C-alpha cells in the first residue's frame, strides 16, 4: 500500500504546485473561458488546467519508477508507457481545443488516436461477456472496437460533467479511489495488469484532489477539455487493465465477469447516466451528439433550487453512495448492507429534491402575503 500512497501524494502535490503557474500562463496567452448563455460561471476564468494535471501524471509515473515493484512493472509490460503516450496525445488535443475550439469530429479523432495508442501498447480488452456466448476471449476484430468504444465513453463521460466548479475533479477522485479499492483487494490472475490499474487509479485520484483546491467553487482555473479528457482516459486505462484483462481463469462464468465490470459502472454511474441521457436528448431533437446544452444533471440540480456548491456536493454524495454500493455488493453479503444502502439512497433523494418543494412553498407564502397586503389597500381605495 505504501508505494501507492507515495505516488498518490506526489501526484497531488505536483498538481497543487504547478497549477498556479499554469493559471498565469493561461492568462498570459488569453486562454480564458468567458461566460455565455450555456455556461454557469459569472466571470471570465482561465482554463488549461489539464496541463497541470498532466504534469501531475508525469510526476506520479516518474516517482513510481523508484519503487522496485513498479520498476519491474515498467520492464515487464508497456501498459504504463502506452498510457503516458495516450495521455500526452489527448492532452495536446485538449489544449488546442481549449485555446482554439476544435470541431467535434476533430476532437473525436484525437480521442480515437489516444485509444489507438493504448491498444498499441497492450492496454485493450481481452475478454468480454456476450449474452449468447458468455465470457469469451476477444480477437482483434472485437477487442479493438470495444476498447475504442470504452475509451470514448469514459473520456466523454468526464468531459460532459465538467460543467460546475469542482464537479469533474471530485467525481474522478471518488471513482478512482473506489476502483483502486476493488483492484487492490481482489485477487488477479494478471497481477502486473492489476498493479498498473491500481497505480493509474492512485494517480487519477491524486490529480483530481490536487486540482480541486483551485477548481472548487468559486473556481480560479478550469481544467478545460484537456484536463477532463485526460482524467477520463486514465479511468478508461485503469478499468481496462483491471477488468478486461483478468477473466481467463473463470471459464466463461457470467458472475465472474459481471461483478467486476459492474464496479466501474457503479462508480461512474453519475457521469455515464448523464452521457446516456444527453445522447438520447440530442438525438431526439436532431442535434449533434457533442453539441453543448444546459440540461445535464448538474444543471438541473441548479434549476430546482440548489446553490452551485450544494449541487456539486450532492453529486459527490451520489457518487460515493453508488461507489460504496458497488464495493459492498462485491465483497460483503448481508441484509444489513442492503438496508443501509437503501436508507442512504432515500436520504439522498430527499436532500436532492426537497429544495424544489421548499422553493415552491416559499413562493406560495410570498404570493399569499402579497395578496393579504393588497386586499386592505384595495378596500381603502374603494372607500
């Protein structure tokens, strides 16, 4: 555990130390995200935060090489090297987009390039479950497109929820921490891939937490597409290494596949649900899938009466509940766990939707008070 904690701490401190300089650079070159009708921030804010997150990734991978276990990992596989190159590619694409606003096809091409680099260096799904065939070993004809699809889904899931200050950084930190627990505790028939997955989770969690002091409301800098896509890529690489490469000994058992693959789905349920709803919404309206709007889950929380900060915290709580539920289902059996999850979910539902009721009741009270004050005046006027 100590090496992982060391990498986590170095990554967080590196992001914390570098980000002020990145903010200065963003102001210097005019990389500023200005308010608009579809954005919620009230004033121009520097972007390019992904550059600081990338420095944190580089620092984390560099210090990992100092630990003997991780040094062997560098020599025995190329997963970490491939992840670094893919991260470099997607960060460059994101930085260009932060400054010059790339088209959706150009951005998608950059994401596919990053996925291709992962595959080239061995970070790809080797096993998958199909309803009619169970868990099967994937040939290149299926492994490549499924890996690319998973990377695109993770990258855009994180990118799409980066709409409120601190939201994406916090959600990624929670997701990475929860998946780290699953990878670290679960036995693996591919220990090197499991180590790579756990290491990437530690780096992603450290990067998210290191960036959060500058990005939580009111944000002093945004991570931009460069940061959001980079964090999404790290989660994609970690889940591929930790799940899609470790199923061979289970002989096609559905449960052996379903339980681990559901962990990242539970952990990332909030952004993945948001992505699915956004895609359906835009297709129904005949709009491009990547077109921005203000109807994401976090925007709707603002609409029902939550403050900016409270909306973000509620999203954190939902992510922690779903992450904890996934871990509990994997490792613990018992009615007490199920009951606790249900009670926590009911509490969160109440906390999420009560503000709408409070706002409506306050509005009714104001209307009644105004009517009560207006009635005597009307009578005196008639007299």
